[in-house]
C-alpha cells in the first residue's frame, strides 16, 4: 500500500501539470491547488494513508526543493530591474510585515500558535507556499495545525486569485495609474520558469539536459547533507531551523555561480518536488477530522483573511502614494502571495506579458527573503 501511495505522490503532479496546460478550468486553479485537491480527494474516499511514507516524502521534498528553486536566482539582475518594480516589491514586504503585526495585536490572544501563524503567513505573502513550508518546519509547527493553515490559505487565497484573474486590473485603475510600456510589444521568449516542465527538447540536447538535471539534484543533496551535518556538529542534533536557514543561504550562494544558475531543469525539478509535497499534504486533510477542528479553522480563516487583505490594502495604499502603476502593483503582489508558478497566468489575465520576467524575478527574490523574514517575525513575537 505504501509503495502505491508513494507512486501516486510521484505521478499526480505530472497529471496536474498536464491538466494546467491543456484544460481551461484547471488553468484557473493552477497545479498547486490541483495537487492539494488530488491528495484531499484520495484522503476522503476511503484511502488509508501510510503516515511514515507521508512524513518521509514531505521532509525530503521540502529540503531538496529549496536549493533547486534558488539556483536560478540572479541577485545582480534584481538590482537592474525598473526602480518602480523593486519599490513595489519592497512596499509589498513592508505591507505584509505591518499587517502581520497588526493582525497579531488584534487576534493574537485568540490563538496560542498566533506567533507561528504570523511568521508562516509573512513568509507566504512574501514568496508563496514554499516559504510557509520551510518556516513551518523551522518553527516545529505541529502537522495538524499546518494542514489547517494550508486549508485556510487555499480558501482565502482562492478568492483573491479569482478576483485577480477577472476584474482586479479594472478595479486598481480606479486609483492607480495605467502601465506605461517602455519597449515595443513583442512575443515573449520561452522562459524555463514560466511553464514548469515545459518543453523537454529546447536549447540543449535531451541527454545534456538530463546530465545537468542530475548535477543540480546532486548539488542540492550535497547542500542538504552539509546543512544537516553542520547542525549536528553545532547542536548535537539535526534541528529544522538551522538546517532550513543554512540550505537557503547555500542555495543563494550557489546561484552566484553562472554554471549553477544556468543549469537546465533545476527550477522545474524544485517546482515538481513542491507539487509532490502538496499532494502529500493533501493526504492529511480529512474532512471528518477538520469538522472536529472547525472552531480552530474559523479562527484561522479570520486570521488569514485579516492578514492577507490587510497586506493588500496597505500595499495598494502605498502604491497609490508612490504612483506605481496598476499592473506592476498587481504582478509584484501576486509574486509575493502566490509565488513564481502563478506569474504566467496572471500576466496573461492582465494582458501584459512584459511583466512576466520581473514578476518571476520578484517571486524568486521572495523565495530567498521570505524564510528569513518569516522566522525573524515569528521569533520576535514568540511569547
């Protein structure tokens, strides 16, 4: 049974990616939500999950994915982006932190884990789900609580995603200036981060790409081993917090080497591992169990809603103050809340493909920054 479960977790992300590419309704949901959904459906139709397998897969996919996702980061390029894009990204971070502190002040007494919740959501709204996963592990968040937080975010975030894909641009143009193109319209060039596992035969021969993928995975394994070994040498144990922070740092350091930054499929491999994690987490969502925790879930929904919409309100107000255009504000906001995988669909909804590259860059920047920021906020608020 556990072999079949592991096999399902391995292949279901491929099914989600195929659906996202070929089926219109699935494109609205995105592969992340689809993978959560696959796991949730299986968990609630009588499938008995093998807990040790789930735990192993969840831990392994997270620690291996983080360096792979960061290898393609280009720190120097971040500084060369249009000043207003960087400014909007910084304002988004300020808004997320400010909203987290206000929400903690208002609702912190309602929830004993509110300090962990604040840190996880700051990470989530700085660079997406990957940060939440990393921060949750670093703060030793109990798995049932993490599942509830994830469920609350999917519900609240789904509402905002539908708004962005429909009328958000028209709404923001009521108080933000329109986007002013600085270059002639052109067809976007294929980018390896816009479509996870997209074309398998572009640029390099397939055999060479497999070699580069193997090198990227091997380097990620080495970074995880160094991080775990360093934690053991310093603390006498493999602790989540130092391991997560060390492998994040080493992933960023590795990205400064052009040879590492240009590796084929490194980002796609990390993205696929995170989709596997989403399926594995979905297996933990049992509606019967959630019904027993409904009172907690209601508080988490309120907490998540206040923090996310508070961050959006502050970000939009600051964007209006600094006269940042509607499209740039929405794309940087989306890069923070949803992360890189959603940038392509959102840019298409905005009918502005010029912002794809900057949106992806800001999303990857959020991946790099969000873990540190979320852990710092949580530790600051910890009773």
